[in-house]
C-alpha cells in the first residue's frame, strides 16, 4: 500500500510538473516567493484591525506569530526526522522533471503549504463572520503550493500533509484564542 502511494506521488508530480512551459516559468518563480505576497499580508492585517478592537487585534496578531513559530518548528522537526529527498534531488525521479530551483533541504512536509494554509485558515476563522467573501483567501495557498510542484521541489503528498498541518494549527490557535483570550477582551 505504501509503495503504491509513493508511486502515485511520484507519477502525479511528474505529470503536473511537465504541464509547465518556459513562458510561465517566471510567473511561477515569482508566485513561490513569500515577498510576492506581502500586499496580501498587509490586506489581512488591515482587515483584522478594521473588524476588531485595537486590543483584540493585538492578541490576534500574537496568535498569528505564535502559530507561525510552532508551525516553523514542526516543519523543521518533520524535515529533519523524516529526511525525504526533494524530487529534484531524488535520482529515481529528477530526470523526468523540469526543475527550476534546487533547494538542498528535505521535502517532507512542505513549509510553503503549512505556513500559507495556516495563515489563510486563521484569517478565515477570524474574519468569516464579518466578510462572507473571505474564503477566496484559499486561492493564495493553492497557487503558492502548486508553484512548489511546478518547480519540482515538492511531491503532492508533501503539499497535502503540509496543508493539513497548517489547517490543524490554525484551528488549534483559533480555539486557544477563543477560549483563553477572547472572553477577557470584552
């Protein structure tokens, strides 16, 4: 079963990665970088400040920072303990890939997926009652994580697990805020 999952993971990556073409390479190389998304982060901060009191906004911001520190630690621990080679460093697959970047750290699980899904999910949880359209924010992690497969640096399973980890931590930190902080801000 596990062998079949790994084979599916490799074949799906090869298929998705080979859909790429040189005319789109610069777009995906830009999409994959965090600084590209700074305007989105600023928009999220603006929306949180606009829809919450100043005091609650500070506590919400602290929940983001705390969550991202924990997510970063989880990413580091998983990568170092699992030690899965990135597709571009794996000789059984790299000859079939269009690799545009060559990171040297490990692949499992995707830090881009975990961090982007955690930020998007936490933002949605905080803003969903005040802005019904906020769910469109999920487009960001979808683009962001697809770029990782386009570039040949993550398998789909790395992305899937990273996204689930990010969503899980967003729920945990949202619930902690609701239980331990929000009642005292009224």
